[in-house]
């Protein structure tokens, strides 16, 4: 049976450490398109070593618009859209190929296996971390979230069996800077909705986030890494509302 052609998409910014491994994982794709938002390292040069790769430059505004723009560039109906800090093991790649031969759904979730500070995280809320990574572009688009964007699908969705290892942690500073960027974008989303921060948001919400992730979502079972993750994410919630407060101060 002929395999439908697959387009592989990604957005990039200073990913020279990951880009060659990422492209190697995509041996099954017929085209690979990277939308780069101004890398200052060797991301683009390393990517263009591969004949199937096309790099398109676009200034970054937010994650959803960047990814939806990438989708418009795909020549093929079936798309894989992984982040560069996610791996595509051979078993998952083979499952993707077999799935698109006779697809029963319009989009497929992949379970991510989260790694942090060199340790595989089994709990802390990540035990249910499923994200759409394979989809038919005719039925799917990212929503309007500036960050933590989600694919909106028309029609049924399914789950692939094989997971994707997720290595979001490069260093402590890199990880926290990424979360601070997310906080700023989340604050902008709340500001756009007219949401105003109050003492509840500054005190209760971070406190609740820590204990929810550490106890209810069993981060305590991930050892010191689980504690660190809960602490960082609680501070990120605080930073979100601090950024929101600063937006109102700036306007007024």
C-alpha cells in the first residue's frame, strides 16, 4: 500500500543542539519545514545540510500564529508537528507511517515522557501529558492562545501507542527563562480578556499550584526534582499575575 506523503513542521529559535538529531528522527517525512524566528546560532546552517529541509524566516509574535503559519506551508495533507526538544523513536516513527496508510482519525495524540535535570519524571502531573503531534491539516488549526497553544480538530481523534521522550531541560537558567516567557504571554492573554489581578491571585494561586502539583499530582514521588518542578511552576503562576499587574501599571 502506498504511504501518503508526510510534511514535518517545526518552529525554531537557537536550536543548534537539537536540530540535526531532530531532522534525523524525521527520516520518514517527505519534506521538513522549519519556521525560524531569528536564530543567532548555527540552527539554520545545520538544518540546511539536509536536502529535504526548507527554512522559512518569520518574526515571532506568538506560538499559535507561528505554528499556524507553518501549517500553511505544508504541501501534504498529513503533518507531524513535534518540538525540537522531543524525540521521535523509531517505534513511534514506524507507527506514524503505518497510521497514515489507513487513518481512522483526523488527528492523533502522542504521550510525552518528560525528563528534567537528567531524570525521567513519572508523576508531577506529567503522567497524563498527551499532545497532538500527527494530524490532517485540512481539519486542524492551533487555537488563539499566545502560549500553551492547542490544536482544534474537526472530527475524531485517536492516540498512538508509542511515546515521545521530552527533554525540555537544558539548564536551570534556560528552563526558568522559558517559563518566564510563558508567564509574560499568559499575562498578555489575561490582559486582553480584561482580567485584573488581586491578592487571591498573588497568594492563593501560587500556593495552590505548588501543593496541587507536589501532592495531588504526586510530585513528591519524583524526589527532589518533583519538589523543584512544583516550586518553579508555583513561582511561574506568581510571575504571571505580577506581569499582568505591571501591564495595567504601564497602561495607566
